[in-house]
């Protein structure tokens, strides 16, 4: 009787050989990573960069890199470009992670610039060096290298970078949610993305407060948005939109009312919640029609089940996809329709309402936003002004509704109404309160001196 599965002692020679090769490659990678970790913790960045260049680009031995160079030679000898790419990629992130943790940002930019070395494209008679340079050339022209470049852009002037790179905090999100990426890459992407968001929140609060004060223009902090002088009006409009019931309160009321109800009833309530208080009839009509089609068919097998947190999360993630991008590669038809039917703020507030009932959907939303940015980044900036406007309002809205920041409008005249209309916003001033980025326990109150 024949056996379908070979025992360990009778495995084909090719399988045994492949596994030994894999073990050898992983061993070589570990030794290279240890080498880089050791030098990045002990040596100045300029020395680390020189060693990295000698190892991966010049492929030259020295007194320090003997073991690492030998192991890199083994990886090249096994002729597995994918494993070489993974080795180089993780090596970059080991350095980036350590320098970012030490707040030493210049070496990160210098690391990226190392790959501009002309030797990468030079021909050579050495078969090993020829293979290495070919792989380096492919790496420099890959998305993996574009992802690395994002880490060097955070301190660049916005005017010097492509418009899409102003939103690097979102472009980094897919890197840290992708479990196939090296842990160093995911940790670095999460840390840098969070720092950039916190910095934007702080800069926005400082600018909105001091731009209203009776101080010289030279003393006003730099506007962190791309909206120019209009940013203050936009901030006031977003705050004023909260009305008698803030969006947070409405979200809490909705969650309370839908607790322990059947999923099919929840979907109906969700649709009503999402269109509540939207003043644009065309937007509401489009959203109602398209959303109804999607929700009716969504997870029908669970219609007679009680709503739970997992079903809430999955549902909110699907709604986010419907109104942004369903494949992370191009905008959804509903996104294009909704943008054409209303202002960017209306769509942003819709997304905010989803996140307020399911905070765990925030990361998924930012992943979808990254997909939209990546799609439109191939278009000239002059053709993407509406997308830039959407992103600016998205940035501002989620900064205003962050957990560690509070914005309020203060009346400058007792005769004006308590609930400001858009026409009366000039008579109000912005008061912002947030926790310090570097000292989380310290609260900064940012308010202009009222005369």
C-alpha cells in the first residue's frame, strides 16, 4: 500500500536541500542584523552609515564587517533576490528605528541618500558584484524604497516635497498594519506617524490661538495647513458644527440606543445616524440610496444575531470602504459621487461619525485614506486641489476631535447667539486646550489675551 505522505526520513533530496538553504539564509540574516544593531548602538551615525555603505553598496571588507560581509556573500550566492531585498529592507529599518528613538533625524535622510551612489548602476566583471548591483538597482526602484523615503521627508519644507508627501502620517499607516513587514519597519512607521499627528495637533492649536492675538505677524507660528488664511474660518466652522449636541454625544446616544439589538435593526439605525443633521439634500439622497443597497446585503447571515463589538467593527470598516476605496487602489464610486454632491467637510464629518461609534475603525480609515492619496499622487497638484482640500479638512477635523485636545468657541459679545451661525463666526474666538506632546501629563492652555 503506497503512502501519500513521506516520513521525515524519506523526504526528497530537493526538499531537504531547500530547507538547509533557508536555514543558512536566515542564519546569515541574523548575523547581519546583529552587526548593525551593535554598531548603531555604539558608534556615531556617520560611522554607521560608512559601514552600511561598505557592506551593501561598495561590498568592501574592513576590520569591522568581516562576518557581516561573509554572510551577505552567502545570501548573494544562494541567488534569492527576495531574501536579499528583505535583508536590506530590515537592515534599513533597524537603523531608522534606533535613530528615530534617539531623535536623531538627519542620519535617516543621509541613509536614503546613500542609495544615490553611482556605483549602483555601474557595470562590473565580477559576477557576484554584478548580481548585487542589479538587486540594488531593483530595490531603489521598488515601492519598498519609496516607503523608506517617507521617513526622511518629515522635516522637509512642505513646499519642497510632492503634495502627497504632506500627508506622510497617513501614508505610513499601511506599513505598520501590514503584518508581513519587518517588526522594525512597523514600529518605526507607527512611531513616526503618531509623532507627526501629535505635532500637527500642537501646531494647529498654537496657530489658531496666536493668529487671533494682538501680536506682531512675525510672532505668529507657522500655519501647519495648506489652507492659508482661511484655516481659522474652517476651524470655527468645524467647531460650530457640533451645535447643541456634539458629534461625540450623538455617537454615545446612538450606541446606547442600539445596545443589544438585532443586527438587521442596527443596520437601519446606522443609516439614520449617518445621515442625521446633514443639511445638503443632494448628499443625503445619494448617500441614502447607495448605502441602503450596501447595508441590506451586508452580512445577511447575521441579521438575526445580536450586535456585538466584532460585528460593529466589521460593519464600520465596510462602510468606510464604501465611501472611500473598496480595493485600496482607486476611489470608490460612492466617494466620487459624494465629493461631487457636497463639500469635503460633509464627507469628512460622515467619516468622523463612523469612527466615533467605533474607535477601532480609525486605523482602517487611515489605511483607506492612504490608498486614496497613493491613487491621486500620480496627478499634478493643480488637478488635485479638491483632494488636497479634502485632506486638509480631514486633518483639521480629526485633530479637533482628538482625545487629548479640546476646542471651543468663545463669544466676544454678549449680544450674539450662544449657538453660532456661519455668518456670525467672526464674532467668536477659538479656545484650545491640549496635552503637551513631549510631556503627556502637562496640560497647555492656549488662549489669546482677550481685550
